């Protein structure tokens, strides 16, 4: 058993950095030494899940030990972690929706009460503890399923690799896999945070001619230009539904609206905003994962507009994560530039503060060794 450290939520909005004990991996599992973990709005949300949880779902590290039956990787391999873990044999996995796996995507609290093996492998204060999305990457060590890792390309820094497994994949995949942005098209991205910047990258790589970034924060619009935005619109915080920004977008696109629009703000009131940005028969994509009731003016759907709500950029990890790493290796997709600042595990509070203030494209925790 290894003694490590982890950021642990109390389930009521607070967290502490605590000592944990991590056991050897079981059949089909890996013991991973986490080297870096991304800091995401979902991690902030998980502070209020109502139960203690090891935080973090974006990670990269080194395999320390492989359990019985593991064949994909071996001890010493550098790996990027993937939170949407496919089983490979459920209905969703067999029908091309591996990000929607019916068996592995999220072990429930009830599973942990019944003694799930991933719980048994990590103990805090003598008791098993849940890992966020079966990963818990804001820790020095984790036992994860074999299917949760993809071998990293050589030369890729851990601090850059860790963000592939959520923010980069969600944004890139929403443009390339879900919306299937076409060469020569016009696109608009609402919100130029970590996910929005990767939508912009996906649009650029897909060959879009026009990529319009919309945000209220001038610093984020500057980030957007670095990652491929051809035009920017600084929105007004009082612009309800971004309807005034939509008028600017339509003026930029010949009066009809963009071919594709992506909502990346996570603001429920803006859930319908991409519909106001696209032309008739255009595609609106809700990327940020709004999970509550909202009111939509059905006039925004006229005419023949399509609204999609993909999960995790429709990720197939064995296909998409290596492709992203290859694009990075060719210089076509920026990763190092996304990491505005790194933090120690003990400075997680500062990382959350900078995230909410919009100071970073992406903040990353780098684990002490």
C-alpha cells in the first residue's frame, strides 16, 4: 500500500488536502502515479455532490503497476486519463457511442456503499472513498480501470497531456465529431474559456473560414485570437440571450447567421443563444453541459435549425485521444499554450480563484515528487 495525498471534498462546498492510502491494483486495473491534473468547472461543481469525493477528472501520469489481465499498457508507460470509460460491450459502446457507456461512465454512491473495488483501493481515515468520475486526478496516486488510460506520445509534457481528457476533447470533439464543421464554413463560439478555446481549435482544424469568438472578457478574446478566432465580439453582460451580439454575428455573415454556433459558457440563460446566431438550417451545439430547465423561444428554431447536445465531444478515446496527440505533435493543435499557469496541489484554492476570475485559459496542478 502506498501513502499519498489528495484534494478531498466534504460534499458541502469545501475541500482539504489529506493523506490517503492506495492499494495494489486488482484484475484489469492500474496503479497510476498522477503527475498533473487539470482544473475544471466540473471539479468546482463536485465540491457539492453531498458526499466526500477525491476531486479531479483530467489527469496524466505514469503506470506504477498493472494488475492481472492488463494488456494495453505496462509499468513505466506514460498515460493520459479519460473519464468517460468505455466497457466495449454494452449497447452504447457497440453502436458508436463509447462516451455514453452504460456500465462504466459513473459508478454511483450506492455502488460504493456495496464495496466497489475502486473504492476499496483508496482509503481515507481508514475507510474507502469515491474518486470523481472513477479517476480522482487531484491526488498523487490512483487505481483506475485499464480502459481509462491511453498511452501518451513521447515528448508531450504531463501538464499539457492532462487537459486532453476533458476540456480539449470536449471542445475539439464538439466541432469535429458532433457538429462536423465543414471546410469553408462560418462558425461562432460563445464563451472563450478552456472548452471554448478548443472548440475554436476544432473549427480551425476542420477548415472553417470564419471563426467568431464571443465573450464579455477581453482577456479571453485575446486568448481566442491566439487559438484561431478570425473575428471577436465583446458582449455586454446585460445583453439578454446575446441577441445584440447575434445581430453583430449576422452582420459579419452576410445577414443570415453562421453555419454553426457553439454555446460554451455554462450559463443556463444562454442555452438557446446559439440558435440566435445560426442561419436557417444551421447547427447549434450546446457544449457546456447545462443540466437544468430553461425556457426557449421556439421562434429561434425557425427554419430547419438543428440543436444538438453532445457529451464529451462524442469521444471514442482509442480514436480521438491519439489523434489529438498527433495533431499536437504536428503543431496543428495547441496544448502547451492552453496552460496559462501551474499550481501545486496545496494551492488548489488559488487555481479555483484564477479559474473563476477568467485569468487562465487553463490552470493545471503539478504534483510534487
